[in-house]
């Protein structure tokens, strides 16, 4: 049996929350994309699949964090050191899987946005750039002031009669 490797478990307990946070941000981007504009059925199915993938990724990373912290606390490996390949442990495989899920999700979101630009060239989520310079603000202010009637003035007490 291999000796306990505290450095390995420290690294995995540091990496898991970072991957989980990236998955949460990715899921938020996917969620906002589906809320902005009604998606065609194929794109909607892809976004739902990617949301499910990121939700699973968050759960897996939380499990990896739990196992890593439990291994550090117990000073022993909570999972066996090898799984599919002798050089990769179970936790390492899960971490690489989480990073792969992030890559797939990012590529999928980029594809959905590309398809939407092709299908809906003037979609409401596109932001038009607006540039205002000082002269246009002055003209707008002058136009507003000229359209307003002057308020009636009260006679002053010191005014000559």
C-alpha cells in the first residue's frame, strides 16, 4: 500500500473549489443565455444538456473537496490510489473530468451564441454602441430648455414702480 500523500490531498482540496466556482459561473452564463431570447429547440436542448453537465460537475467537485479534506483530517487515503490507469488516481480523474466539462460547456455556449447570431442577426440581446460627445449633450440641453416656457416671475419688493 502506498504511503499517505498529504501534498496531493492539499492540492486536490485547493483545486476542487476553483473548478466548482468556474462551473457555477459557466452555468450562470448558460442560464442567462437561455433567458435572453427564446432559443430554437436544438439550441435549447444543448443549453439544457450543458446546464445538467455543469450541475453534475459542481456536485462532483463538492464530493472531491469532501474526500480531500477527510483524507487530510484522517491522515490516510480515503479512496484507493488508482482507478482506471495506474498513473491517475480517482480524484485526479475527477478533476480532469471537471476541467473537461468546463471546456465542453464553454465551447457549447460559444456554439449556441454563434448559431443565434446567424439565426437572429438583430436579436434584442445585441448592444448597439452609442457615442455622445459634449456638443451633442449641449444641443440636447438647449433644445429641452427652449421647449419649456419660462416660469412666471414674482415681482420683487425692491423693484422700481
